[in-house]
């Protein structure tokens, strides 16, 4: 049996894939990606495409970033692992925390807590929020508010604040005390409001109403993505996140910015919070912190929260959270190299320009193809197409239709992502104009054939 046959025969046979039905994977096995270069990936049959998914919103520097690869190799030789639990540290994680303090200064965040990925970072935010209130004598602040359509990973805390039933229902009951308000999603919302500014205002009023209903003194934090990602790429009106910030400040509720996708340049700004001129109290990051080459994440903490913990005279400020891989030296080395490259290349600039090109191109496609019900983006390199079989009634396109679009686009040279009736795109931030054109041409062919 040659390697090709072995891989084809065993594909999805002995493993379950995340976010996939095991039975379906057996019938329709996933694509096997075997190599990559620049912003392109190649599958087992030698077919190469532009990766419009950017791995999973994370390979911001593309697949050929030698600086990060070298840093990982060197670190594996120097110190492949050591714990950062109480009493130990490593050189790379100290260097990284110093760099992150500078990087996030404009967001008002100065302390780092390292994790193994995005779900961990979210979980740490939720836990620190409750602990912060307890330390300040407000132990009753335990609830969390969030947005419908939001995605905050799949740990139980994160799933409890998620706003998509697919990630909740099979695992219920989740954490008590988590409540979702409508998202500023102009295409579909309970207010039937398509004007982004008016909708933002209505959602803020719903938040205000929910806070009053729950009782502000019971709420620990509000968590949101500055631009909703996995929920379908939903950029809110520019008034929305500042409005949330104001309400949180007014009621003593912490604002957690989940920047697992939007951190490190994807929106065309260095962070999503900065994109909307907001300073959160806590921020979850991961993904692009190592451009996807090593599983790593970081929760960033504001000065005000840091003060409460660092000035705590009791033992209650002890952080009873942590992961074996918190501050992993190889991850930290990757992140140091990645951050240097990210800054050197000034990636938000290209993200903004190429993001606009992609958004304009998708908008032009929507004038040509009726299957496209809504085009979302215009803020860096995150774009979404919501597909409908009937524009008038906004009937969601069938699974077969959406998968057919993806499959033809792949054949024509672009890997795009399917999420429900949405086609999502989040290519590496170093993508060129020609490569954006390849994505657009592949999608054009796909819509023409479907
Ligand atoms: C906004 C957001 N938060 C959290 C997560 C979870 O991150 P991870 O998959 O690394 O656990 C994701 C993953 O896509 C995300 O998009």
C-alpha cells in the first residue's frame, strides 16, 4: 500500500473531526492538506489553492514565515518545555510579556496570562472577572451577558456565553447565569431594522434593559467579539462597541473583548477594540499570536484589574487557574518572533487595503449572482457571504448549494469556509492583490455553475 492509498483509506476512520458529524465524515471524508507555501495550500492530489481561510483565521503571516519557524526550532533545542506554575518561569515568556505590554498599551492592557488557545483565553477572562468582583467585595456579580451569534470557543464557560445553538444545545445544561442579547446583525434581527446605526441603538437598549432586568449588581461581565467572526462575519456599526463600553462602565460591569480572531491586525487595526476606539477590561487572544504555528494564547488584563489583584493583601488573589502549557517556551518563542514580524510588516495596512478589495469584489459578485443574499466585511480581511435560495424571503440556501459553491471554488483555486449558509473568508494578512483576484474569480465560477 503506498502512502497515498493508506491516507485515503484511513481518512477520518480513526479520528473524529472538530465541528463535523462523525457519520458524515465517513461518507464524505475531509480534504487532506499536505503542504503549503506563502498563502497557498496543496492537497494530497497535488492540487494547490489560495487559502482564503488562513488556516482557521490564524495564519496571518502565511505559511512561509521563516522567522517563526526558526524561533521554534531554536527553542526546541534550548528548552523544549518548562512549566510557569508558581515558582518557575522561562526567558522567552518574560520577553514576550514585556513585548505584549507595549503592544497592548493603547488598549489599556498591561498584564498577560498565557494559555494554550482561544477557548482557554476566554475561560480565563470569565474566571478572572468573577474573581475580581469577589476581591472587591462584590461576590454577587457572577452573571455573564453576551451577544447572540457570538462565538467564544467550546469550553463550558465559553459555550455558555456562545450565541449559536449548535454549540450549546447538545451540551446543555451549561453554566447558569448567562444571557444573550440580539446581535447588531442588519440582515436578520428581531427588530426588522436594516439601518446599522439604528440597529446598534436598539441592541444597546436591549442590553440596558437586560442589565436592569438581571440587576447590575449580579453581572460580572459582558463579552463580545469586536467583529463577530464565526457567527458569520458581522461588523457592528461603529457606535455599538463604544455604547457597550459606556453601559458596562455605568453599571460596574467588566467588558471582555474576545479578540481571538480580531487581535494582531485582522480588522485593519492592531486590535478590534482599537478599531472601535474602545478600551476593554480583559481581552482574550490566541490564533495569530503565533500565526498558527504553535497552539498558544493569552488573556490580557487592564491596569485597574491588575491593581486589585496585585494589591490584595489576602490569599484570595491567588490565580487558581492555569494550564500545563501556560507560557510554553516554544509557544512564547514563536509569539516573540511572530510579533516582531507582525510589527515589521505592519500587517494592518495590507489587511485594510486587501480587505477592501475583497469586500468590493464580493459586492460586485452579489450584483451578478442571486444566491448571494448579504455581503459582509469592509473592516480588514474578514468577509462573509450569506447565501439564500430566495432573496425576497431570505430563505437560507441549502447545505448542498453552499457546499457546492465551496467545492467548485476549491477546484478553481480558492479554499473558502462554510459555516451554515455562510461562506467565510479570512486569508493571511500578507495576501497580494493577485491572490485576492484568484479568490474572487474562483467564487465567480462557483456561483455561475451553481
Ligand atoms: C472569537 C473566538 N473566541 C474563541 C475561540 C476559540 O479559540 P480556540 O479554537 O483556539 O479554542 C475562537 C475560535 O475560532 C474565536 O473565534
